[in-house]
C-alpha cells in the first residue's frame, strides 16, 4: 500500500484546506482548528458552491484562517476584514462572504466597522473567535477579557468591563446571533450552516481556549482543562435575552442561538428604495 | 479680463448667479470663465459671494483681485465687498436691501428692487434671476440669450419659465435704466442716511 | 491589459460647466468606475455627492462608509471582485487611509483615490487650498512601495486625468492618485466630455490559464502579474504579509527582497511609459519653473511677465508627479541656471527637484503654507531673483 493511499494520512478536509500550507501555526490545545473544522463541515453540509465562497480575515491568530482554507481568501489588515468584505460583497453580490477573525480584530480595533456593517444589515457572516485576549502579540488584555483575568498589559488583573458580544451584535441589528464554545463542535457547525443560508448580517461568537497565553497566565491548566470548564459551565439557552450574556472570569457561559430573524439587506434596501424613487430610470447594478 | 462678484446673504441664490453667468459665458458666449464661491461657515447665513473671472483666453488666476463689477444683494455684502470695487467699476444693488453711501470715484451705480419684483411675481426666490437679468442688461458682459440657455439644469425644470420671466423682468428694467441716466439712482440713494460702514476685513489673497 | 472604448452608460457626453470635484466623479464614471465608497470631508465631498446622484442611472454602487479606513478597504474588496473602484478625500481622511494604501500596494490592487488637498497639518484649513500632501502620497504608508500620482490644473484635467489614473492603475495593478486641491476642486469651468467611443479605457489583464496553475503574484514580462477576480473558481489567496508568487506568506529576508523589489520595480522600470509632463519655452531657457496642479496655472502668468521682462524662462509642468521625471530634471540641470519651484507647501517637490539636479543647478522654492494660491508676482520675483 502506497503511503498516500493510507486513509489515516489524509486529512478528511483536504478539499477545504490549502494542504501546501500545513502545518499551521496554531498552538497545541488551541481551539481554532476545531472551529475551522466546523466551518469546513458546515460548507460541506450546506453544499454551497465553494467557488462562490470568499473568506476574509484580519490580523491575529484567527486572522490566519484565511491562509489555510482553500477558497478565495483575503488576509487583510488589523481590524479591517469587515469593510473589505463589504466592498467584496457589494461588488459581487453572488458571493457568500464570510469574515473569520478574532475578538481583538472584530470588536477591538475593528469595532466601528462591525457595528456599522450590522446596522446596515450587510449580507455577510462574521465568525468571531473569542479567546479573551490578544494572542498573536503575546497575551494582552482585550475588549472581551473578563474582569480579574490576568494578562501582560493587565498584570494585576483586568478591571475594564468587557463587551458582551451577542448583545452588541443584537443591538446593532444583526439578524442572526449565536454563541458557542469550541467544545460545541456540532452546534457550531449547525449555526454556521444556518447562518450561511441566511441573508443579512449574521454573527457567531465561538469561545476558544488560548492555552499558551490566557490559560497559562491565569493558571487554568491545559486545553483539556478549559474544555472541561466549558463542559461544566456552559449552559444552552436558545433565545436568551442578549442583555444577560456577560461572562465573568471562569464563570457561567450562556450559549445558544439568540437571534434568528429576517430583515432586508443593505443591497435589497438599496435596490428597492432606488427603484421606488427613480422608477424605470433606475439601473440596478447587478442581476435583474 | 473682467472680474465680477455676486454677493448677498446665504439663501438668495448668489452662488447660482455666478454659476449661471459662468456657464453662459463659457458654453454659449465663447468666452473663458471660472466661477469660485466662498465656502464654509461664511457661506451659511451671513454675507456670501461667488466670483466670476471672464477672459478671452484661458483664465490663469481664478480669483478676483480688483473686481470691476459688484452685485450686492444685502447690506452686509455691500459693506464687505464695496471697498474692493475698482474706482471705475460698476456697482449693482438691490435698492430695497442696500442703503449705500455716496459712490466712490467714477463708480457707476445701478439699482433695482429685485426682491420686491420677485415677490410681485409670486416668490422672492426669483430675486436672483431678476437681478441677473438686470446685471445682463446694464453690464453687457454676457448676452441675454446665453444666460437663458444656461438656465436648464441650474434652476428646477418646473420653474424654468418663471425663472426666464424673472430674468426678462430684470433685463427690461435694466434697459430702461440704461436709456435714462444712472446718476439718479446714486443721488437718490445718497440722500438716505448711510449706515455706519463697517471696516472691510482684509481678505486673504486680496491684493 | 485590454484597451477598449468607454462604456457609454457612464459617459455624460457634451460641454458642461463643472467644478473639479464633479469632474472627478464624471471622469471616474467615464473610466468605468462602478463602485464608490467614501466619507464626507471638505473640500472633496462634492465628488461623493455627484457619484451618489449619478450612479443609480449608470448601474453601480455608492456607499458612504463609517470612516476613510473603511472606505479604502471597501475599495480593495470591490476591486478584487473585478469592479473598478474609487474614493475621494482630503488631508485628515487621506492620513486615515495610509495603512491600507499600503495594503492595496501589497495586494497589487487597482483603485483610484482623489485627494482634494486642503491646508494642513491636522484639521488645518478645511475650506482653503493646499498642496501639502505631495510627499505623503508617495511615502505615507510604511515600507517601500511605489504609486502613481497625477496633478490636474483645471476641472477639465480633473476629468481627463481621472480616466488616465484608472487606466494606469489597471495597467500596473497599483493605486493611482489624483492630487488636486481645494481651488481646482471648487472651481467651476467648462468641461468637455467626449463621446464614449473617443475615450480609451484600459482594463486589467486577466489570467486565463488553467485554474490550478494561477499565481497571483508572478510578474509578467512587463513586471505586472495577471489578475483574477473573486468568485471565478481560482480559490486564490492574497495577504498583506510578505508573500511569494502564490500569494502565500513567507516571513524571511529573501522573500521580502523579492516581494518589495517587485512592487517598486513594477513602477520604476515602467516609469518612462508612465511619466507625463508638459514643457513650454525650453529652447535656450535659463530658468525653468517646475510646477504642478493649480500652481502651474498661476505660474503661467508669472512666466509670461518674466518673458516680457526679457528673462528666458521655460516651464515644466508635472502631470504625473509620481513617478517623478528624474531623468529630465537631471538633463535640464546641466543646461540651465536655476529651477524655480512654486508650490503650496514649504518645498516638498522643490527638494525632489534639488535631489534630481544633483548640485548642477539650484532649486529655488516659492513656498506657501496654503490657504490661497500664489500671487503670480511672488513667483515672478523668484524668477527674477534666480535670473540674476
């Protein structure tokens, strides 16, 4: 038997991955790999045309996702995948555009873009991998860091209020909002599948362990310990009021699908409105 | 080369006056004309102005230095811009809105109650067109045909006819004035007590 | 690279009375720009307003973004979707765009940015003119890269050069800039828009080989790599990181050398094809006035007066400010007495002239901090001084 024929040597997700870029740079115990696996599984199950899926990342550990998935993939600058995705989507509405980035990228430096894309109901899916810290740069405090957690720029523990991301997304107008941990592999897959099928601004937060920095600095053990923490402390509450979803240090994590509604997208609003106002003189940009 | 300043207060359409005149000259009278406007806070509410530089060749310096024609549609504008008018220039005022001092040097003065005429036509928003008609008649800088051709696109199409009528009203009044003497206006005005002139602010770039 | 006739949908053929800002929007539409993302900023806003008003009749997208950072990112995204894209801004917004102008250079994305310059630094003079961003456009983002920048002196040139900027941008897969200023931006003048069939438009050269063989950063003979667009099945990768021909990140000095040299060479080795300037009265000239944009227009008056006074003055008007006509300056420096460089800043291009002249002829500046254009007499005085 030749080596390449041995099943266990082949990654079951080769179709979705740039195998020529493996091995990836993520640490052992990191949750990113499983989120990417869930994403690939969701793509497969959704049976979407992979040629029409574009993925946009920013900077950070999660920012590297764009480099590993075998799709039209754009690794942009820090905080800016959302406006990049906005341009890409508007210029080619046929594309399914997914932003895959970290908490620092999406709601730290890129917070303004995030809230405006949600407000406009831009038809993109944002998957935010939240590991509670800036990991690529060595474990600094983030907009999502729970109070008390210790990080290199909060050496005496964090005292800033963190964002409650589902609440933020909901308040800004997202039409689909879910939160899971990387322990909830199948749930993440299902949520991505659902969100891919939706039109409008969808947001999925996935809480993942950062073993090397967040866990080590806070003496939380290894990846397995963190998964155990998720297992014991996460509670599924579909439809929960997003105002109640704050996360305390090592406290309860409420997960589930909180928002799932319909609302015309930016593109639909633009076309409908201009058609109404300008009548036959309106020349829609795409299709029709 | 001729330098023209239209001035008044925000909302009177003085920028539009500059645009119409510049467009008429450039597109229909075979002249070169640039139009610049004062931009920013001073354009909202208080004195505002537009400036047109007209030339037989390409305009090289697009701002006016020493205007020879000043159209003033408000007291503020008059106070602010009159001092820069050339000694041999032409001053055109809305006689109901500007109380002027005795004219300087050889400045020729022409006056028209443009706002009142416009109100008589139904709406004071046509005052600028009445004024433009008058300006066209007394200065002869631009032809009335070119001015009328310039209007579409610069006035709302549903009011095009009214604007043309307003223009013609001012134009006819201007021809009448020309056939008489313009000194009458200047003298009559000089009898009214002049408001205390405010010192004209030094304007950037003004020579 | 494909040269075609302009799409008549975007071409407003005829004689118009437009200001520079409007003319930039019309130039963009004529060049085939169908995506505009921007943020309001004086004195450039009229371009965005005009585009927003016109685009529903042409077929395209206008979006007002949350800031200038978002605007440039949206442009890069739209350009990767295969749509010609542009934005307009002024000083503060231009500064905000800088990081991602670097991204556009690194990803080699065609797009056009117009900067209607105002007085700076910081908020400076929002409503008054300046030319103080001439070095920023060249060096403002970090690292080594090259861009193309054009400087119009009239609304007509705003129209013409915006088309040219799009063409160069598409030809070289590089951001191209219209570096105009408040005076031209707000000046109304006659603008003649020719029929669509008389407007030549360049479209980026698209890769057409086997899908799995596509290399987004493999330079072609002209140094410019082929492009594809998202959604066409190439499943390519692009990044702001230093990358190889595949677009994959490679973090080492060798790849950095290859990658950065390519970005720079692409423009430098084609500079002779890109550079455009207009000369006048160079025969026997002792003094050469080097100028661009509105200042070059005002300078004509000074040059005419100087000639009347018996001084032999030539004029070199930069159409492309970047790349800079280094060779021509070098050549002239050997023959003439001095350069005079009026500009609405404290000597940005003057220094460039001085550098290129290499000590052969002095470059005398006529500096101006902004807020107004030069008084032609000031330029005349500098010419007279230089001729002594």
